[in-house]
C-alpha cells in the first residue's frame, strides 16, 4: 500500500513543513490569522522550534502561545483596553484550536483543552462586542452545540455555516460568522453529529446528515427574533457533501455555497483511499500502525476520524462510508449556487465540482464557479490560505442573490 492511497490531497505546494498534513495545518493557521486571532508572526513563532511532523512539538508550541495571549489579555483589561484584550483572547482561542488538531481524543485532558478554547473564544467575542450567543439544538437523544450571531430584531438574511471532518464550531466563526457579521448577515454555526465534541455525546457522522441540518433550520424558525425568509447554507470540505444532501431535500434553503460540492462521497473514498477499499481489515490497520510509527501526526488524525465516525479504526470508517453514504441526486437542485474550487484540490473533488456545475448551468440554474489559484495564494483546500479573498467572493455573490445591502462594514478589528 502506497502513501498516496491514504493521504487526501489538500494543497498544491508545501511552504513550511515536508509533512503534508502539518504543512496544510500551518497554512490553515496562517489563513485564519488574516481574519481574526493570531497574527502571522505569532503563528510562525508557535512553530519556530518544532521538528517537521512532530505532533507533540506542534501541540506544545501552540498551547504556550495560547497561554501567553490570555495573560497579555488580562494586562490589557487592567488598563481598560477592551478591544485589545478581546483580540488577544481570540488569538488564544485559535492557538488552542491549533493545538487540538494534534491532541488525541482519548487523551485524559482532551475535553478540558476544548473547554479552555471555548472560554477564550467566548470571552474574545464578548469583549469585541459581537452579538453572538452559545446555543444548544435538541437532536434525537442529545443536543448539537453551536453559536448564533444575530444583529438585532430586524429581518436579515441568515447563513448556516457547515464545517467538515476537521472543524469545531469555533472554526465556523472565521469561515462565515465574522465576515458575515461585517456584511450584515445573521450566522448560525453548529457542530453537526461527528464534529467538535459531539462524539462524546453519542453523535457521530451518519448517512442522513441532512436531518440534523433540518433540525438547525427548525430551531432558526422557532428562535430567531425575526423569522428568516432568506437562508443560505455554506459547506466546506465534508460540508460540501452534507450541504448537498440538505439542498436536495430542504426547500427552505434559498442559496448554496460549497467548497467543494460533493455528490458522491463513496467515489471520493474510492479515488483517494483505493488500497484501503481493497485490502483486508487487518492489513490496512497494521499498515496504519506501522505508518503511525513514522508519522505520528497522521496516526492521531486517523484515530480521530475513527472516533468521529463511532468506529474502532480507519478501515471501519472506509467500510462504513462505502456501505451507507448516499449519492446525491443533483439533477433536481434548482437553488442558486456558488461553487469554490482551489487549484490544489484532489482530482475527484475537482471532477465532481465541474460535473454538478455544468449540469446546473445546462438547466439554467443561477450557478457560479470560482476557481482559485496558487498565484492568488489560495491553492489550499477550502481556500484556507486566503480566506479573505474567499469571503469577498462569497458575500459579494450573496449580496447579489439576496438583494442585500451590506450597510456598515465593521472593519476596525
């Protein structure tokens, strides 16, 4: 079994680390720094002395960065500098979030570390003065944790932000919450089953991910100050698949943004994890263990994915997806759509994006495809290395589709 069979391509060029997964996470952290939280220099400082591919060094470096920023925030608060303190708390939150990427979910302090991140994030948002509150959305035997950013009692367009396999609800804030707030949108950000810490609540990734999305829309209708009449859904990575399921089944969604849209998850797994599909379970799991001895960061991530799916190992994840994942019938989708695709995406993600784009266009659906390049600094999966550019494209498009006037653009943080 070859290395490329088990690693999903997520960018065209490496910039800091030879380890592809770690370099992608580094670029992701830099992308977030364009929007909120740490500065680029703080991201570089957090990793300045770690060995390539060493998850322990990564985790410790970012955790120290988070602790430092919390202490600095306290000093600013003593002098009444609330905005500076808020910015530092958000920097701490995203430093802690970066550390969590290489924290094993079975670690005794995993949940404590998540709670530390959440506290820093919520304190930062409060100090900056963004009208956002934590929410819990009932779903089956548990609840989905999230945040709702609601400007006022005025009727406004709403964006539901949907993450992927690597996201926490706090990530959804820089993907859509913060830029949406600046442009006058209300934004709901929820961990769906399998995301964040929902596996500890007994909620895992599932074949009918459209059902929890509909539960979030039900909650919006019941709890918004003004019942939303324009709802956009924006999905990144695996969220490109879950939002496709939702758009094809829930008529309340009036605009769809996906980076990238996925209608056949099984085919993505076949193309990206071909050898894992064919090998017996004991072979692939033995390989993963041996690979983990050489690549500890990959081992942590694969174990994390198994935890999110409620599986015992990565081979069981692959088998479960193949057995249960539904192919989305996109031929009935008539929702205005914006598809984002980076140059460094995997070939199958590009193929599916182009297939659904051309079908919608042929049928006269209002559909736009925006292709981002390495020259634009946006060759990474979901445009994480140039989120600012992605936001301008997304919200300019939404303003047109919804006839929305942004009004006061809050650019002071």
